[in-house]
């Protein structure tokens, strides 16, 4: 890959979106409507790796669509931890802010993400839906510092993504279930903020992101036919 490292581009994209959203609306209007299905479909078909998946993801019309949107992100997060920890190894990570093993904490986060994937997949099937499958990804595992910086952004983005999509869930039971996942994602984000030397709880209110904004940020991780590498077989 050329140009700026992946994690730097992702951080810049998220920060730009947060600044733009903050300038456009106050916290009381922070739950503004998500992008319309047509606009989202257009944006997603232009994102590398999403064109073949756009039909299943283009509109958040019902609970299954929302759950598949969440599952797409959970697949990405799980694959990131699974492949990154294997590639870098335990010795690449030091001691964390609580005199703990960062590698062990990341392993626990990986296992949480795997459980989220399994749970969302099961719920979608119970609703007679078709769960999206794991895609192929391109990650930049150059060293532990890059990995931790990217993990921080992925987790913070995941929290904002859940917050932004929650309004489209119609079943109260599913909304509660989603809340139990996003709460854990927020704990992951707080830990990774601290590991990376930033405030674990930077704001009084979380800034919801629309699917369009989240997928535009995550798009560079999805492999295209021309990429030399993707997600190794699990």
C-alpha cells in the first residue's frame, strides 16, 4: 500500500466526520435521520469491496437490515483482532495502564467480537434472515503501535455506529440486546483510548454516525479483486 498508513487515514476520516457533524448540529439534534436508502446505496457501491454486498446492505428497512449492518462491522472487528494478534504475536505488546498484559486484554476483546458475530448471526437466522458473511480485508499490521491506534478508531467508530442505527430497530427486545453489545464496545473503546494515551471518556455525549459515514470510513479495509492480500483463512 502506498501513501499515508491505513490507521492515519482512518483516524483523519473519523475526525473530519465528527467535526463536520458537531458543527452541523448540537447534541440534542445529534440523532438526526440516517442517510436515505438511495444515497446509502450509491455511496456503498462506490466503496471498494462493498459493491457485491450493496443489495443486502443498501437500506435499513427492517430489523434484519439493521442487524446485518451491525454484523458487517462485527465481522470486520473480529477479523482485525484475530489476524492481527496472530501476525504480531504476544511479544509485540507490552504492559498496559493497569499493569496488565495488553495482549491478553486484546485477546479478550477478540473473543467478545467473535461472540458478537455468533450472536448476531444466530438472531438474524431466527428472524428468517440471511446473515452477511465475513468479507476479505486488507489490514496494515506493521507494528503494535499501528495496530493499537487502528483498534482504537474501530472501537470508537463501532460505538457511534450502533448509536446511529438504534433508531431503526422496531423490536424493543432487539434494541435491548443491541444495547448490551454497544455497552461492551464502549468499554473496549475506553480501554484502547487509555492504552493509546487519550482520555477514555472524551465527551458527555456520544456522536452517532450514519451508516454512510461509517461505511465510507471502513471501506478501505475491504479488499478488492486487485489486492494482493486479504483475510487469511480462519
